[in-house]
C-alpha cells in the first residue's frame, strides 16, 4: 500500500441502534475523529454472549453502521469509549487496518478536540 | 491492534440476491457463527467470469450484503460452504482480517451449532 | 487466509455524492475493474481538511459507497484516478487488503479495458 502513496489508518465500524448513533458520533468527535460515514438499512442478529444467554440484536432492523477512519494514535480513546458504551447499550465494533490517500483529512487537529 | 486489547477475527462479507440471504445466514449459523449484520440498499455489477462470458450481477438492485465476524477456526467451513453455494447462485465474498473487543460474542459455542 | 485457498486482492471503498457515482464506476471500468457493489442509504460528515477549513460532507445524505475489489496491479491506476477525481469533487477512499475465492472474477481481462 505504501507503494501507492497511501498512509495506514485504523477503520472502526460500529453497529448500534439508530437511537444510539448520535452517542457514537459524539464519542468519535470528542476523541478527535474528524469525519464518519453512516449506513442505514442495517439489520443484525446475535451476537450471543454465552455468559449472558441473551441476544444483542434479534434480527432487529433500525440499526446503523457508523464507519470512522482515524490515525492510530486516536484508536485507544475511541476503542475504550466504545467498550464502555457497549456496557449498557447493544452494539458491536470491528477494527481493521485501512489506508488512505490524504491522511490530513482524518485528523481534526487539537483545536477541534 | 493487540495494544488496544483486541482479538483478531475473520470478517466475511457476502453479496447475494436478497432471495438467497437466508441460505447464507443458515450456512453461517450451521458453521457456528453467532451473529451477523445485513445491509440492504445494495446493488452490484459484474464480476465477469472470463471462462463463462456472463455477468454475475447486471447493475441489479435487490442485493444484500451479509457481514459476519468469526473466529479463525470457523473460517474454513464458512468459506467452503459459501464456495459451494456460489456454484449455482450469483454472489461474491470478501474475506478480511478484523479485530474485536469481546471475542466471546462471536463464537456461538458448540451447544448452539 | 492462504490456508483457506484464498487470493489477496485490494478492496477500494469510495464515498461520494450520488451524482458522482457514475464517474467513479467509469474510472473503475477504465482501469480494468470488472465489478463493484454500491451501497445507498449513506450519509457522511467531515472530513476536515485543516489547510482548507471546510467540510467535505456536512451530515449530508444522498451519498453512495462504491466498493470494488481488484488485483493489486490495478491498484495504482485506480488510486491515481480517484485522487485526481477528489481534486474537484468531495469524496473519501479507504483502501484495504481482502481475500477472495475466485480471483478470475475480479479481473476483466485486457480485452475489456
């Protein structure tokens, strides 16, 4: 990817109830994330927590996927914040490597945090 | 990602006709996958199989993307099952690395398989 | 992933205004990409370019995500073309590794370029 002049970033995909999407976006903004993409038309089933014996989502529609791409140094507060959020709200997050062309677009800078 | 306390998993993204989404979800469940996310509002074009000379999808709407995240040991039956499914149904799958915060949510456990 | 009989490819996810989706798809086709998946129901916010002081997207809906999976050798023209496209149109792209089962489906072949 470096051959393509790209910069490695962290991609965070979060699936939550539509009602909770604003909380997720607030958390991202507070952690210095400068943008996101939201997908509607999302439904989910599972995932089971064996130690809990309940479903997070039961083929429920009305979910939203929020996708944020951020510099690795913002990963820790975002992951920690989402983990805490999922303590009392149903949701899952998937964290992946991704590469972008214009890394400065994905860092709000300290004055916006 | 390990620094963030995350666990590596396999992400499977499947694009199929809406009519075939239940077959995909049944296959996932049978392979021990404990949850999935479905996206509607999906259309697709291609992909060409040169040896077949036909399109899999012809700018067709009414497709669904099913996203499942699973422990690596469930990867083999899921990929084998999907490969067989695509023998007589149009569809594509993309397999990626991803990391999650609560790995136990993504493993249904043997009693549910 | 190689254990699963899969082949590594490049996944390109592009978020643009719905009006610009055809330009993206034309660019992909010209670069030898044989198929794509489009998601509607997409909205976006940000990303900030600090040197520009403006938002790319302002919680705007009516966006589209175009997902293309291509052999690594097609990556360079696609990334270069999209970078140029984003010079005068709002948009972001995320480039990731992914693996597929039938690599020949993702290469249109020279006769189609």
